[in-house]
C-alpha cells in the first residue's frame, strides 16, 4: 500500500500540471480523481486548500480529504477579535490537539504576526 499526499483547492481540481504528472506516476487517471475530489469537496468554500491522501493498493485507490489547516480555518493570515481561550477550545476540543501541539501553534501564529 502506498499513500500519496497532495494539497488541492476545494472544488477546483483540474486535470493537467501539477496534478496529472503526480497521479500519472501512480497509475491513477486524473479525470477520475478530479471528478471524485470535486464532488467530495462540495461542503467546503471553493478554493480552500485541502490536504488529500490517496491510499493506493494495487490498481485500486481511495480518497481521504483532510480539513483545512488551522490558519486557513481561522481566517487567513491574521484574525481580529480572536481570543486565546477560543483558539485553545477549538484546537483541543474540536481538532483533538494535545496541549503541547496547541502551544506550538500559538508560537507559530505569533511568529506570523498574530496577536493572541
């Protein structure tokens, strides 16, 4: 079994570079992937970058769509009016992050210019 990891914008996958060469390496038809991906991402805002894992066993493959990253989900490069406790609740209770992972993210956000 192999796992192929990609980042693809929701509802915006199109056959062609850079997607088709990666899929072609693994004998996955780009048109099939694009159709399945675009149909599966209907609940996300168009263009939102999503993580994708393709699990391939022999000639068959399955698609796993991951939620947007925390920074994307929280509104881009800088959020206004976001309180540290709200972010903590979001990370630990809804995303299942450990306290250590949450503290690491706080440091990353501060380095990006967020004020928490």
